[in-house]
C-alpha cells in the first residue's frame, strides 16, 4: 500500500485576493427600512417609559424624571441613527465562481464567505416595512443549523429572485460534480 497523501504548504501571497471580488451595494431603500424599524422600536420604548412614569403611583412623574428617561432614550435613538447611517455603506455582497460573500460592520467588520457546495437551501424573506419598499432579504442555510448562516438584506425582488436561483443552481451543479 502506497501513501499518496500529501499536504503541501501554500504561501499566503499565492492566495486569491478577496478584494478583487466585485462587491455590490445593497439597495439604498434598505437604509429607510432600517431607520423606520429602529424608529418604531424607540417610539414604542419612549411611550412605554412615559406611561410607566406618568401612571406609576410609586414614581412621581416629575419633570426631571421625564427629562432623564426620555432624554436617555432619545440619545440612544440618535446614536442608533448615526451608527445606521455610517454602517450602511459597509453592507455589500459579491458572487464568485465557488462562493458568495457578504461584508458588514462599522466597529466590528465581518466578512462572511459561504461556498456553494456547503449550501443546503435558500429562501427569500420580506418583513412588513421591507414590503412597503419592495425589498427582500436572501437567507442562505448550510448543513447543521436551523438558522440561516448568511442574510443579505435590501435586495429588489428581481435581484433577490435571480440571486436565489443562481445560488441554488450552483449548489445543484457543485453537488452533482462531487458524486
């Protein structure tokens, strides 16, 4: 029996450059979806805080308590808006021959790469605010998990549908190559 196993070294300089991938920006309307979603959350939070302070017998609703509570929530809302505006341009996706890439993050940058031969299925998701702006999210699932491994938000319907079909087509091709 001969030992044909090899595990040769690869130089980092010989690796393909991820930056050479052509990244596509997600749809600008998704920024509105993000801002409206967080706006609704913070509005509900402010109303709840107001009601708790105003209707509580133990807490006397003084101007200072209202100011501190609602001011703090308002400050967090403003901070959320600033972070959303700054982080939005970082959300990009790219397709390559063998994988799909997605980058995001402002303080912590995340680049996710999923090889097509690891993808089990893909689905399109659309929440109520996304529906208003006619946007979808592409969710990609790999083996071994119940939640999606990659979500690319802010895609127009035609782009999302074509991406899903492309990814599933590549998955089927890669699956048939390995048999």
